């Protein structure tokens, strides 16, 4: 399956996969407004034996078939201070 991958100029590390280059007809308008002007990163052929960096190839392919796009967002930022505080609180409780 061939697809086009675009990066967002508004949202860091956010990528939009679509079935055809420059065809955003199946992407909801509110999503496109939030995403901003898409910047083409690459055209690629998705195959189960060629892994993607942060997404499951099968999940991306299924989303493209079902809804015509796949949105890849960065993982949430870990708050190490909050994790440390929580761990300290748990140690104090007998």
C-alpha cells in the first residue's frame, strides 16, 4: 500500500498519513485546522515486513483503509518529578 506522509508545522512530531499525495478529502476539517498546513515528508510503500518508527504498520494500513488517514502523535511527555513524588509517597505509607 502506497501512502504519503506529512508533518505538521504547528504540532511537533505529529504526522499525517494519507492514501494519496495531497488528497485530504477524508481528513476531518477540524483536524486539518489543528494540524496546520501539511508539509510532505515522504511517499512510502507500507508492507508488514517494513516496520515504522512509532506506529504499527498494520494499524496504519487499517486506518488508511477504514478512514482514509492515520494521525501519528508523539507519546506523552513523562513528568519525572511527579513520578518521583508519587514513588516517595508510596514508600511512606506502611
